[in-house]
C-alpha cells in the first residue's frame, strides 16, 4: 500500500480541497495529489513526511523558547505564574497544546497508509451506489467558520499581549515570542477539522443509504401482487423476475457499500484513535485550567478585564472543539439506527421472499458492524461523552476552588 495510488472523484476532492491544502501547510496529511482528468490520485510522499516531522519539532522548540521569553514580562509573569499553583496549571496548559501538535503530526505521518485505505473504501462505496454528487454546504461552512473563529481569537490574544508586554519587550520580540505557540494551537484545531471532514464524509454516505432505502418503502418493494399476476402470464413472469433481480442487486450493492463504510470507519479509528484520545483529554484539561486561570486573573491582575474576555472566549473555543469532534460521530451513530429502523419497517410489510432475505442480510451487517468511532478503543464518541466531561469538569473545579 505504501507505493499505491488511491483515486477519488473530482467532486469529492473539490469538497475536501480546503482541508487538503490546510493539511499541506500544517504538515498533517503528507500526501501528494495529481489531477488525472477523470479523478484525483493520492499517494504517500516520504518528502512531505520528513518535512512534517522537521517542521513540528522546530515549532515546538521555538514555542518553548518563545514562552520563556514572554514570561519574563512582568505583568504576564504575575498573571500566568503568580503563584505556585498557577505555575503547575500553566505548565499543564502549555504541555497539552504542544504535545497534541507533536503527537498529531507524528501519528498521522506514521499512519498515512491507513489514511489512504480510508479513501479507497469511500471510492468503492461511491462505485457501488453510483454516488457522484456531493451537495453538502457544511464542508465549506464548518471549515471557514472554524478558521475565522480561531483567527479572531488569536488576533485578540495577540493584541492583549502586545498591549501589556510592549513596556518590557519591543513588538517584534513579542511577536516571535508567542507566534510559534499560537501556531501549535492552530495545528491542533486543523487536526480536529480534518477529523470532522473524514467522519462527516462517512455520515453523508449513510444519508445516501437511508435515502435509497426510503425510496424502496415508497414504491418498489411491493412485489406480492406482481408475483400473483406473473403466475398466470409468462410475459409478466419474466418482467417480475427482472424487477426482483434488480431490487436484490440494488440491496446487495447497498450492503457492499455499507461494509466499505465500516472499513473506512476502521481506518479512521486506527489512524486517529490515539490522537482523538489526546485531543479529548486536552479539551478536558483546558476546561479545567481556563476557569482556574480566570479566577486567578480576577483576583491578581490589575488590568483583568482584557484577560477575563480572553479566557471566556477560550473556554467557548474549547467547548466548540469538543462539538467539532463529537457531532459527526454522533450523526453516523444516529443514521445507522435510522437505517435499522427503516429496514425493520420494510420487513414487517409483504415482501418477496428473496428480497426479504437480502434485507435481513443488510440488517445483520448494520447490527454486527456498527459505525462507532472511538478514542483509541477506550470510549465511544457520541453526545453522551459531553455530559461525562461536563460532570467531571464541574466536580474537579469545585475541588480546585474549595482547596485551592
């Protein structure tokens, strides 16, 4: 697979083009692509793998150095490192950002073959179900909204640090002190954005399966009357067999397509499972650290209003990052349940025996091969994880605030 080229349709590449270019900039998908006129070919690039590893090591190193310079500014030092507890909290905050960026680049580079397998299975799904049109505005909407929010947040944070630190360091020194660290945070956000695209591409294909199954319920599966008519008419019998064979063929294509979706899901879990575990734990720690820092800032900083707004926006950002991971995974889970419900309704109606047998096979595949996305196999990713994180954050914050 290392030297194999995987193709995807021009329509699908167009929907993913923004995130493909972002991945090239942020060293997260070390693949090269070429336009083959009828499709786009994707292939692993060892040059880009080397570039990704060297770049992230350089950024993490310069981030550590830049922060060491930034914390020499008196007011920033008093806010971020004013107490011994604040030192530990800030160290956790910085370690989460840098380790996530570093692990993300190394893991995606090591698992690029599994990433290509993902596209192979989606391509096979599109072949079996003749899926060519991808009318999904969410791809561009989510990408642009995420980039816009993160850019606005980092610009605001930059303005604060420049305003407070310009008394001790010149603007150029300040910029190069915090820019690498902010860039590391953007690495993490782009990584989550890429994960959203991979999972959501599976979800819209599950929507396609449900749409086709719903069409069956409307006008195509009631063959019993035709079967009775065909028993006395040779021509109708031939037409009945043709229609029956066509329906069974289409249902089996849906089954094959679904199995390719589960294989694509396995590739995502293998490639991103550990990364998503790190990201979710990072969001959990950020949601602990940020309110704690906010409380410290309110009690110690003389110009606390700027930091209060900043920390509040950061908290909202961490919550939105969790939704960016959870929502497409939960959407796939819900669509699978909807598929099972549609098929159960079909099986309760009068169907031809052979058609019913094909539907039972599809139902068996849905029950045994679920589209469940996990964080390194330790927990399933769906909306219930949000309530678990909210409960844990609330519990630990009460302990932190009570015992300092």
